[in-house]
C-alpha cells in the first residue's frame, strides 16, 4: 500500500487544477522508508492537455534540490494529471516511465474537476507492465 499525506495530495491536486487545461507534472520525494515527504512541482514544457514533459535542465535542478538539499531525500516517483481521462497510465506514460524499479507514478484525473481522483501505479520499464498500488491518503 502506498501512503500519501493529505497535505501533499491537496498540493498536487491544486497544481493540477491550476495548470488545467494542460497536464501538470512533478516529482515525489521520500525518505529511506519509501514514504512521500514532499512534492516538487515542475513546469510542463509540452504545455499540452495530452502529455507532459519536464525539461532536462529543470529535471536536473529538481533532482539536485531533492537529493542534495537540506533534507537529503531521494526521488521515489512522479505525478502528473490527466485532464479529460481516467487516472490510468496512457501508452505514452508507460513508454516514458524511466525512474527505475519501485518508482511510483501518481496520476490525478480531472475528468470531474469537482472530484479529482488520484491513483498510484508501478510501471515496469522493461516489460511495460502496469500494476496499480492501493493508495491511502493519510490525515495530517
């Protein structure tokens, strides 16, 4: 089961709603126990409602901020939104999943912007298999 603090779920959802009608994106940071301790919003360089791209310079900056910052965390996954479809990895999402084994991919669906849905997935970049992880939103 993947656990996500409510304040971080709310932060990602607010980011998705701000960037709508384009997809939002960002990185998830965590500690050695695998818990999410921070979200790091990124700009969607594609500026598209159908895909997201994090510019390589921004990706480098975010990795440095997460892994060499004051808290010395590690990147444990990413998040992005789907503006008009369900929270399930698209073929593009699967083909571009390159964060390594165990990385979690959170998708926020804005199909109904009044009730966004967040789901968690593991994507094997070699076999292209998708496994949904149970997601628990923890109270703060």
